[in-house]
């Protein structure tokens, strides 16, 4: 079964708790937090305090994507662990294995993300240390972008490598996943879909989530 994660970057910040409840009722499987610092990406979004504030609104997992220039310096802000999974960007890490080990030491699962211009081998080199590999279909910073060319091929390559090593690591995709692309993304090998605009800017969230799950199962 394909996992659908609702990206809160696209939620209504004035009523985020209500949006979380609506999305859970609609059938999403988790919530995705893009935390941005205005340096690594030209945008500011969310903070560890949002995890605390929104926890009473849902019992679903929280996944955090640190789109920051200095992720190693902020990891202690998540202790005690308020995020089920912390995902870090490969090109922000001077020592990826050390960062992934730190996340595990805090009690969380560790993910690694790759930008569209990064080779898949940069992520698959750390598969034994990962709980999730996140392939970005767009350059991070803003929601609603169109998926970059080559994303499907990168997903397929990652899936082949993971299978060849006998591992069971989920491949997540974030950026440009919508009605037009979801079936192809799943066919390529993704099993974890991160969607923001496609969910929260839908007039009927429940219908949107049901449609995504039906398309991914086709």
C-alpha cells in the first residue's frame, strides 16, 4: 500500500491544526514538515515548535525535512524526539554517516534527500544507515512546482539498487506529485508520496486523498 504524507508547507498557517485534523480524516498516513532557514533555500517555513503545537491534533507520524544549511547544529532541538523521522539534505552534510548516527541516537528514524541535480549514488552509498531515501522532484524551497525531468528515471534506478542489495528501504518522492504524475511515480518504484498543494489546495481533501491512493494502486 502506498503511503501518502501531507506536506504542511501548503497548509493554511492560520488554521494549521484544523488542516491536520481534516487531512487525517481524509486518510493521509503521516504529516511532512519542511523546515527552512532562508539560507539553504530562499524561504522560511516551520520550526520544531510546530511539532509540539500540532501533536495534540493527530496521532499520525511526523516526518521532518531539514532544509537548512547547518542541520548538525539543530538536531538537539528534537530531543526528546518529537519527530518520528528526520530527513537531512545530502549536500548540507560534511559527514553524512555521523549525522545519520546522531538522528538514530536521539531515537528517531533517519532519512536522506537528494536534489534533482544530485546523482542517485550519493544516496545509495548510505543505504545501510537509512530508514528512508527521499528523491526530490523539484528544487526545495517552494510548493506547487512542476516535477523536474529525470525524476522517474532516478526513482527507478534507486529501486533497482535497493532490491539488488536485498534491502527494504522506502523511497519517498516530494515535489510535483499530483493527479497527472502519481501513477507514474509509483510505477517507477516510489512507495511514499509527499504531497502538499495537491492535498491542501483541493476543495475536497477527502476526495483528493482517495483519488491519489486509487491512482497509485492502478
